[in-house]
C-alpha cells in the first residue's frame, strides 16, 4: 500500500530525514520508535502533506499513486488519516459539524452519496460507543477545553468514523493514563482489517502491548537503523535507545 | 396633503420662479444641492408641509457643520455638489433583458450564495413584468399585518398616509443636528421603511424590504423609522447577501428605533454592497447613523449586523437605555478584504436603573483590509446597577491587514459592572492543516474556521439570514488564503 524509497526531507535548510525506506502492506501494523528529534513526527507530517517540508530526494507511492504530488486534502480523501500528537482547538466549530463535512468530502471524492444528518448521526453513535464517549461531546467545539486524553480519544473517534485505508498515528499514547490508553487501543484494533494499514509512531513500548505490531522500526537521526518484530520493542524498553545508536554508528 | 409649489417657495423664502417648476417636472434632478433642489425633491414626492420644513431646517443646519475626520478610514473628499439627489426609477428599457446581459461575475456570486434563479432575475433588475407572483405573495402578507393593525410601508408612503405618527417620532432618536451625515440625510433622504406595531401586538413574521410592494431602489439616503408600542415585538431584516451595485457612491442612511415599555425590536442587517475592485476602486461608502431608544421600562433593542461589503463602512448602531431594566444588544461581524476599511462599533448609553448591555464584535481583516472597532459604554450618574459585557475579537488573515480597537468606557455611577474582553488572533496554519487533513479543501477550511469565529453573532440572526451569512463569509474571503 505504501512504499517509501530513499526519502530525504529538510526543514528550513536542515536535513531531518536522511534516506527512509519503508514498505507497508495492507493489513499490517508498523510501529516507528526512536529518541526525541529523530524525525518521527516529520515522517508522518510529510506523508500527510503538511507544508513547510522540503523533499530533497526520494519518492513515496501510495496505492500506486505518487503521494507527494497530492495536496493534503487529496491525500485525506484517498484514505490517509493522521492522528495528531497535539490536536488543535477550533472554537465555534462543533465536532459533529466537522466530522460530517469531512466524511462527506471523502465520500464525494469516492463517488459515494453524501450522508444526511440522520444516517450520519446513526453512524457516529455506533462509533461513540467504541471510544466510550457520550453524545453531548459531539456538540462541543473541536478540542476546545478538552483534556489531553479527550483530544486523543477524539482523534480515534474521527478515525473510526472516517474509516481510512492508512492510519498514521503520531504519539497517540502520549499523556494518556492506562484506561484512556486501553480505549485508544480498542479503537485502533477495531480498525484492523486485511485492507487497512496502521503506522504507529510511539516513544514507549507500553502502547504496543495493546496494539501489537507486525513490524517495529527504530528511527535514529533521520534513518531507520533497525527493524524487527514486536520483540524489538521489548528490547528497547529494557535497554533504551543507546545501543541501537551505537550499533548504527559502527 | 401635498404642498403646492407656492407653499414650497414660501418656505424656501424665494420668489416663485419658472425654473422651479421645470425642476419639479423633470424626471431626475440635476446634480447639486441647494434649497431649490430640496424643494423640488419634496414636491416630487408630494410631501406635506411639515416634511419640507424639517428638511430645510436640517439643510440649513448642515451648512454650518464640518465633515468629521476622526474615523480610522481614508477616502478622497466627497463632492456634495456633484451628487444627484433624486433620480427617476430605471425605466424598463434600460434594464437588462435577461440574465444573459448581466455581469457574469455577479452571476457567479449568486451561484455561490445559492440564490434561487427567480430571485437572481429580480436582484439583477431584469425587465420582466412579473418575475414571480410577487403581487399575491405581498398582498397576503399585507392583509395579515393589516388585521393586526401593524403598519409596514415605505417611508414616503408613511409621510403621506400617517403624517401624525411620522411627525411624532421622526428625529426623536436621531435629531437632524446629530452629526454631519445625519443632517445631510435629514435634508435629502429618499426613502426607506416605516413600521408601527400597536400595543401588545407581536408581529408574526420577520419584516423585510423584500415584501414591500413597489420597493424601488431606495437610493443613497435611506431613512427608516420603526416604532414598537408598549408590549409589542418586531423583527426586521435589512439588506441581502447578494452583492448590490449602485451608481451612487455615497450611502448615508439613518435608522431610528423606538421601543416603548416592554417592547422589543430586533434589527438585523446583512450588507454586501459593492466593495470596489481588487485595488479598492469604485466601492461604496456606507456612512450610517443607527440608533434605538428604549423609552419604556423593560424595553429591549438588539442590533445584529454582518458587514462584508462597501469600500468603507462607518457606523455605530447604538442603544439609549432610558427605561429601567431596559436591554441593549449589539452583535457584529465586520469583514474587510482587499482594500476595504471599516470603522464600526456601538454606543450603549445607560440612563435608567438596572439596565443591561451586551456587545459582541467580531472583526475579520484580510488582504490589505483595515478593521476598527470603536465602542462607547457610558453609564450616567443616575444609572444604578448598570451592567455591560463587551467582547471584541479580531481575526487577522495575512500580514498586510490591520485590526484596531478603540474602546471608550465612561462610568459615572459606582454600582456599575462593566466587563471588557478583547482578543486578537491570526488564522492559524495548524487549524487549516488539521481541517485539510480531514479532507476539506483549503478554501472550505478557512471558511469553517472563520464561521466558527463568528458563530456567536450568527446565532443571533434569523435563520434564513444565518445560512446565507455563512456562505457570504466564504465568498467574501476568496483570495484571502495564502
């Protein structure tokens, strides 16, 4: 589904990603781990289409298309979802209003009929159960006054409603307590089908106990220096990142 | 009863001259302003003597006044002698024959605003005998109002049919001495609306100029007077979202609202006058005096305005809170894009006891637009327990526009509670990216954020206006993303 070849990315002249190679097939869950400043967020933002990143070399193919040639909203409509690390507030815009507009934009792009208010609400109610949130939450402004945990759950709720093909989750677990973590994990796991793929960016191994990855990659200073299966995550937990960095330098 | 030419001349204090008759008989008056012109204007409209007298007093006073220069707006000097103060309504042959002859850009805007086809013809001034069955619609409407004793007609009609009412209230809220443009308006006003709602009557529908039969172009000096007697309620809508062009550049309207004991007047405006081209040329100057007086106890007046048009918007819809427990409200969204300028706000004057005022102002500046909020909250010495809440927020889109705030607070009673909150923010890249990542186009994302910003004001609008206003904001912001 997603093929990243030799991706080099700079931000304001500074080289952040130095040749990323990654293949993600449908049905797979990939975890990307690494120390602060390694470029994890940069990677997901470049894939999502955020402005301000210069791709200096390399290519990214998504479902056979040149991903980097598409605008952010086009990528979203093609089924890419980014769960933000710091979801922003949008005062005056209710959650339900945003979600309905987003879903219908995606459906329109796919040539599907837009959902009316009643059908949409039915769908949302189903998904609210998944993230254990009450309906009145939908009428609040997007992320306004939400705690960190609520924001993350809101991201997962949106993901559940929009049903993307490729979910990029940027440190979805940061700032969450165990209960919130379990809810988030449930949401992600409910999405796991043979047609979908998930790329999880995370600092800590803990999340991976609940969302068990097929592959774990370690990103250090802009390069994937080591890849393995879920046991790699456990090793990192025990030993930290130091040994990987040392291995990479050697 | 109409004033004869001789009476007019006597009022003007001049000898009867042949030229004057010619003036009156012509279709349109020549450009220029003097007592003859005003006399001719009044005669053409067949006004009673009191009206002409009032106009002349206003004109003579205007001559003693100086144009104010303190607003945060810049414009080349207005030549008052080059304005035509009365022109005949456009004849059928001058109008476009169909929408095909209308400016395509205008049609594009109608499309974006979702205006029904029949309405587009009406708005574009297409020469059709009956665009739709406007007569029967308006007649049913008028019958309903007549049953309830509600008067809703053009101001010109009111001057002839209800002179006592007009005389009683005209100038009682905005005297002709009030300010330079109000004086001018009082001398040369063309037409507008007159509404009177009797005691205890609740007007069952929103009144708008749309339903006035023979609503010909009211022209540049609109005059409106709305009176709600004790316990009455009326909601009035002014304007429309469709962009309006006019050969006349200066629009100096006066609107007076009078609310008696327990009465409520809700006045909503959506203004989208031609703002000028991308370089700011040729736009309309909208210099308006709007004021409401809560004369009786527990009276309530609310102003809601969405100002997206005009090259220059200069207006302060205000409320004088005379009655005890009276309430004044002002909700505003003012948007300036390209080279538009706005200096707008409100004045809340607390006079009675236990009065309350709420001000919510949302200013959006984009392009090279300049947006200023100017507000006065005045609490007089005898105004016990006055309360005011003011929130003025500015949203800047880009780095070439400006937002300015000039709040004036004058409190002379120690029991007053006055709260003022202000925020200035820039439209956030993060917000736009978030929305785009959810599948919305860049334009829709901006629209959504800005509409969210204006939400508190939109919810004060009558529903049909609210939906149109949201679309209008989107259309007005075109080209502002970048």
